[in-house]
C-alpha cells in the first residue's frame, strides 16, 4: 500500500515539476510539499503554460516575496476553483475563466459581454447540466422492407462499444416499414439494448408534429426524411435531456467525463464553430462568422429548455407557412419555377417535387421551363446572341433544336451526320445536374435544418462580429468566445463531427466538408 502511495506521489511530483518547469526562481519542492494534499493529476493540467493560473504565476514572480504569494495563490486556486471545476467536468477554457474571475487583481481582463442565444442571455455560471450518457438518434427508412442500412447499424453498434453503459434511444416510424422490417427493427434494438421511440405513437401538442408527419407522408412526393428528423429535434416530448446525435457520429472516449455530466451557459447547446473572413479592403477588419450544425444538440433537463424549443418551433412553423421568404437569397430563387410557385402559393413539398421532376426528366426543354431564360443562360454559359435567339424561338423548338442551339450559336453549320445526339444531350444534362445540389440543399437546410435554426437562434446579426486576435489564454470576453466556451456541444461533449468548420477557421483554409452529412439529398441519376 505504501509503495503504491509513494509511486502515485512520485508521478504527481513529476507532473507538477513539468508543468511549472519555467519557474526556477522559486523552490518547486517546497511548493509541492505544501500543495500535495490537494493536488491531482487533472488539476495540474490547469497549471501548465497557456493557462490563466500559469500567467498569474509569471506575474507574481516579478513581485517581492514571490514564493509565498505563489504558494498562497495556488493553494486557493486549486482548492476553490480548479479542483471543483475538474469535478464538475468543466472545460479548460471554463476553468481558466473561473480562475480569472476569482483573481482579478492578479489577472486583468475584460468583462463578460451580453450575448443572447435563442432568446436566452448566455450565463457563465454553468447552471445548465447535460447528461452525456443519454443519447438519441433518428432513422426514418425510405424503403418499407429495410429497417436500417448496415452502415447505420454498425454505427450504433460502435457507439455501444465506445460508450459502455450509455442509454441509446432511437426514434423511428413503424408506419414506414412492413411487418417483417418492423420485426427486424425490434430484434436489432433488443440485441443492442436500444430503446425505440415510435414517432407514430407520440402524444404532443407541438406545432411541428403535423409538419414532420407531412414530411413522412410526402416521401417520394417532395417529403424528406432529414427534414422530418430536423423537426423531431425541437419537440419537447422527444427531447428533454441528454444529447441528440446523428446516427453515424463516433464517440471520443477520452472526453467521457466522470459522472457523465457536463455544463453549459444556455438550456440547449449545438455543434458550433466559426469562420474568419479576409478583409474586403485594406482599411477593413476581418469578420468572424459563427456557424452551427444540428448534428449534435445537447438538452438540459430544465424547464427553460422547453421555452427555448418553443421559440424555435414557432420560427420553423412560420417557415413552413411561407418558405419563400426563407429561400429568397438561394440559387433556386433565381429560377422561373420558384417565381411561379411563389405566385401560386405552392408548398415546400411542391417546390422539392418540382425540382426533382425537372432534373429527373432528362429533358432540356423542361429544364428551360424550370430555369427560365436568365438562369438557363448562366447555367450553360451562353453567349448573349445565343441566349437571345433561344429565348425568341423556344416555343418552336424540339429537344433536338434546343440541343443544337446550345452546342453552337451557328447550329446550321453543325454536321448532324457525325454528331452523337444522345451523347451530346447527356453532356448538357450533366452540366445542369451539377447545379442540382445547390438548388435542393436549401429546401431542407433553410426550412428545417441548420440554416433555419441559425436564424431562429439569432441569425447573422447576432453571430457575426469583428474578429479580435487572441493574446494569452482564451477568455469569453467577446461574443464568439462566449458561444465557444459556454454553448458548443461539440467541444464540451464526447461526440465527434467534421460537418462544420472548427472555431476560428480561416476562410482560406476551408476544405471540402464531410459530404456524408448530405446523404439525405435525393438522387436524380
């Protein structure tokens, strides 16, 4: 027993000396002997270079009687701030902030700014608690005889292995499956110890429930399973604690905290990050735009959580009532089809179905009707005279006529004997299909997905600010840093996502983000 204690003490001493190895002006052995009864390996991590505690030590080294002052500071900071923060599962940034607040005379810093997120003023008191071991995912099958593809099954099995003892809940719709697929779903859930929630049996007064049922009822006719999943995430009867996690997201086991509980500054936290833009002119400053994704959402078991969900639900309901306002700045809004649908007050399902029909038709004439003259010219990069001629004669054209006028502004000079019409038409259809994703994505993202939620929680006016370069430890003294420290479900929680940029990513460094998150995009061949 004594040998084990000696070994632990030796490890503690080595780690302590390593953390403070740039403070040769003081006697580290004396300091260690005084602090060893309250030191832990985890608390020592918050004394390393880059921490507020380390910065305070460097300032105290410049003063008279530095040894005693540092000893007094560390004794109080470790016992009253750092160790309690570690026990609560606070992040290093939160612990840094608490140390800075506790010792303002040693570490000057700006005040905590007013930041509103979803109608709530963000707090730095860590009063909202989130259980990481309660995890809910959603899967709505689009094939009645397939309860879940093998890839998603394997992802759930991995999560069970990566996070032993967690409670996994799965929302599904029994009405989308035939009898055999329903049996298989239940058998899979039993084997993996997963609690099933059948959306068809849920009792709720949420205004989003009829909308998600409509999304599922319109599958194949403009409905989208990802949109239905989006809507589920803001219904209190489905989510009132724990985490929503996209079914395929892995777990970082190293971030599983003791007690399986983390804290935050608002009732609901999302996966967040930010992008730093380049200045548009020499005298302009760079902007930092916060971005969000709903592939990870954390819910506090708190009455204020429902209030925040209700705010989002009302916003989403208004979008479904009038999708055209939400879509006014999207590429689809530049098409003739969009303008016609807006005049006729068509639903979001009509918009999606009409888009899919146009791109699945393999008809250049139908694509012209869909795009309209201006967008058709832009998509196919037509010359002015070429576009004008097509517009003036489109009512007389066959598919072949339109193809010839796309190929050349002098179609009469084309040798039709050597031209492979099928291959040439397919090439132009493929050019058009390159734009399909840009047209379709907003019909989910801006209606129920991350774009809609971003606006519901505050929008660009709240989440874009002038970027300030960091000096010293990162503290929540600007709006983006407040959101990063107290509202980010990704950095706080144990789930891993590469679907959005991480914090303070320079726009020049943005790569192609994970396209797995676009699996909901309907194929057009």
